[in-house]
C-alpha cells in the first residue's frame, strides 16, 4: 500500500543535512547554548524577512504571545479579543497575562476573524485584539486595524502559522503592533526543538520583551522587573538561520502543492476547498478542506495509508479548560461548523505530485 504521511520532517532534513551539521558544530564549538550570537544573527535575519525593525527570539510561540501581552501592559481586569478556532495557545497567553479572552466568530470563507463582528465585542475593558492568521492565510487586517485604532486597542498578530504570508503585499506579523511566531518543528519555519519570536517596529516593545524573556535583566544579575525564562536556544537560532534561507522556496512549493490539490478536487461538490482571499498570499501551513461526514472520510483515507489531521476538533470556547466561561454551543456558529467539517490533508514542501494525485484519487473514490 502507498502511504502519504501528514508531515515528513525527515524528508526536509535530508535536503539540508550537511549545512545543519556544520552550523550545529559551530554552536557546540562556541558553547553559545542560550541566547548569544546565533540567536542574534537569526533575529536580524528574521526581522528583515518580516519587514520589521526588530525581532526577539523566544522559547516558543506561546511565550512570544504571552510576553508580548505583558510588555504591552495587559493584565488583570483587561479583555483581549481573539477567535475561537485557533490553537489553544492564543487563549492561554491571554489568560496567563491575567486578562480575559473574549471571542468573536470567524468569517465563512477565510476562517479568520470576521471584522464585521469585532466592534460589538469591544468593551471599556478591551485592550488588544489578536487576529490569528489561520493555516497560513492572514486575517483581513485593514478593517481590524481601523477598528482597533478607533478604539485605542493594540493589535498583536498571531502569525504562528503564517511565516512568509502576506496581506496586500505586507508581511504577516508586520502590520499590527507586534507579530508572534512559533518555530515548533511542524510549522513552515520549524526549529529542531522549541522556539518562537516576536517581530515589531516598536523599539521599546522589542527591548521590553528582551528584558522580560531574560529574568527581567538587561545587565546580568540586576533585575529591573520580574521577568521569566523565555529565551531561545543557540542551537535553534543556528538551525533557523539555515532554514530561513530556504523558506521562500518551501512556501512556494506548498503553494504549488495546494494548487495541484485544488485542481484535482475542484469539481468534487461534497468538499469545500480552501479559498485564497484577494488580499492574501497564503502559505498553506495547512491545506484544510471542509466536508460533511469528515470523520468517516478521515478513517477511509487512513485505511489507505493517507494520514490527515483535524485543526481543531473543538473550538476554544467549548474546550473543557474554558468551560467555566459558560459559553454555550451555538454562540460561534461558523467556528463550530468548521470544527466539525475541517480535514487537513497531507501538506509539506517535499510532497510529490504522485502523492497528491493518490490522495485526490482516494478522496474522489470515497465521495463518488
Ligand atoms: C503553534 C501555534 C501557537 C503556539 O506556538 P508554540 O511554539 O507551540 O508555543 C500559537 N498559536 C497558533 C495559531 C499556533 O499554530
């Protein structure tokens, strides 16, 4: 039986192995294991990649979001608006800042924050908005920025799935007050372990985050504020510098793969394909179709060696962790429908035409 894994990190490693080994050896030889020159080089390169003045490497994407909120002065008594169909980390970062997550539903085609619903969710306590660039496609930032600015709110982009994506030609992460990235291994730009970053054009914000991530110190053992250990490893910085050079080509390959899927599946009326919005350059972190009987279809494909994912089976407001909010089912109908219908097909740059063809054929066989 043919097999198509959901993700194949080894296939990618094989293409850059020599370069990675050389750069890791440099880190071992210089013993710059936490922070240090490899992280600083990566920060410079990643800031340029995102068209931003500054980047701060962090321990992961969750800490990037959390430390950004803390550095913006967000805390107990505040509200931060985001969407319910995201990875739970977005909401966790808000909760751990001391603020309360407030959800607004997503728009039917883009699956990102519906700007038409944003204004109604704003209260006197609202301090920030976190649009999520879900699956590699930026949210509709212009109306979100306009509403936020009219109400004096910060905008923090959750760009954890959108490295290299664009909104009207602007880099994801460069539009709001800050953009937060995850380099979890499976992301479009993935470390070989945990890592994240915040990008911004605000030098004071970048400096605050750099102090916060390092136990509140800018000078060793002199602690200005109560900080945290939220730093990036030297090894991850070195790996990310190597991989960043390939990211544009990898994103291009993802887009080609997505186009091929869409071509092969266009006329299957039982499934809704992902839409690349007019304003967006989508980088297909995930290629998620929508279909009824999703679980059936997933099982059918699994029996044929095709591994799919579900992102995410339960929207955040219905998770057990947030049950105490008492938000009823039916409150965010679009996000809830997405959770029932989304099916993420195998997607990574090294996927072959044959593999995509096989997935499409099996999907058609089942839905025929
Ligand atoms: C991956 C991800 C995060 C968290 O990143 P980690 O590096 O895993 O902490 C946050 N938000 C979204 C939308 C993500 O996909």
